[in-house]
C-alpha cells in the first residue's frame, strides 16, 4: 500500500521532526522488464505474454560451484511496487555502504508483482478480463524471473512487507532449499479471515456493486474507488497516530480528503479490485513444517490488519523448524501496519538473522 505508507511517513516527519538523511551512498536501481511466454495461472487462464517489471541494485556473485550467494528478494505490499523501498527510511537504512544489505555486496531484486506497478495489470487494457491471479501465481512468476531471466539459482535472503511478507511464507514452502533465510514483515501465516477478510470484502463488494464500475469497462474511475481508498486509510495506521495527526473533526476530514484525492488520481478500480482479491489462495498454515531456512517473522503491536491479540503468529511460529518471531511494541516510532517499511524499527533483528544464517 505505497500511497498509504508514503502519506503516513510524510506526516510522521512533520509530527516528530525527523529529518531523514538523503541516501546517496548506494547504487541507483536499474529497471528492466522480463516477459514470460504463455504464462498459465492457477485459474487455468493463459496470458500469451506476462510482463514483469523489476529493479535491481548491485551484481550477483557466484561461488566456485556456480551458486549465487548474495541475491536478496524483497516483496512489496498490496497496491505497492518495488519502488516503495527506494526511500530513506528503507533503502537509506539498509542499502548504503557498510549497511546490512550493502548494495555493493548484495544483489538486491525489487520486483513489481503481477497486477502492480509497471508489471502487467488489468488497467493495461484487459480490464476485468485480466486473468484471476493469486499469491501462488505471483511467487511462481517471480521465481521464473529470478531463475530464467536473471539466472539467479539461490537467494541469500527472502523478505517482504505486508503482501510481500505473506509471500515470503509461500516462498519458504514452495522453494524450501532456494534461500538461506526468510524475514516476513507485517503478516500472519494463516488464511485470510476475520477482520482481515472483512475489510478486503468491503473493498471488493464496493467496487463490484458500483453501477459505474460497469463490469470493469468504465471510462472514468467509479465512485467506489473512493470507498476503497477510505477503507485502506482506516486500516493502515494506529489510533494514537491518527489522533495526533487529526485532532479535530475538520482536520480529520482534511487529511482523509487529501489522501483520497491522491488515490483517485493515481489508482485504478480494476487494479485495486484484483490487488485486494489476490489473497484468495493464501493459506500457508498446512505447510509450515516444510520451511527449512531460518525464519524471523516481524510484526508490530499496533498493526490493525495483523493484531497481536489474535495470537496466531505466536502459536504457528512453533511449527516452523527454525522459526522465531518479534513483536515490536507500540511506541512513538511505530506506524501501525506501515511499520514494516521503517527499517530502523527492526533492522537489528535482520542483522541477527543474517549472522545466524551465514555460510
């Protein structure tokens, strides 16, 4: 949810006076596209050409056996893209010289998932005729991007935020020997259910039941896109931060209206419908024991989408052979669900994971 995160972090800087340093000490990302021919989705639908966009920093390094030892895959959240990580509070904390994922030492891959960013998506022209995709399709396509397109046969680290965090669990189960370590952020290793499903269904139903959606064939964005943006805004932060940034009725309306106005310009209803609905096949619960690599799951206590009161992560992490978890407590620095992109909150846990899983 890149728009949401961007808005929250801008407000954060204004509220607490944080001046993030300009991150000019890591290589500029290189953007490119890879085309998968006749890609078959789990729905049975086939796309003659599936375009995947991606960004890379650094270069792959192979050992004597030809195994890539320094590749890092980082997955973005729902509605986002790989571009969301090229910012001071993420790349500026991790990718610089001497930092944990120093881009002069690591080969960092930041893909745009199916339906997101500059990758193939409904708004490119197929509208609601675009194939129904799920997280399995997204991971499988990115595995092929890595292995076929970039010739990466091993990952040093798989990590991701929100949807990318959920897909990290999928990576660990579908390709258990492909990585040295995993760090899912802001996710739960269980089927989408409860309030998490409710807010998604609210967005999906609002768009599908909007007459202006017209079965996906609209010429201007339907009013339901506004509802989708408002629900996303509601779920993305914590009440303390919201109250601080919107202490009056008038201010609350002003902040929300500004967020929605940006969403109406930048987002597309079909894309949002598919993005939110893509979690339909997410269910890592039955296969957690298949994950072989060391895994550290990081959540924050003020995440409304993955609230700690559920106890799901605490219960399920014991089924992961080399799994552990971290719950970041509520503080002035946490940003609800958006805490996943503020690397300073959790990078010490990434450091320990890299040290414990090193070869």
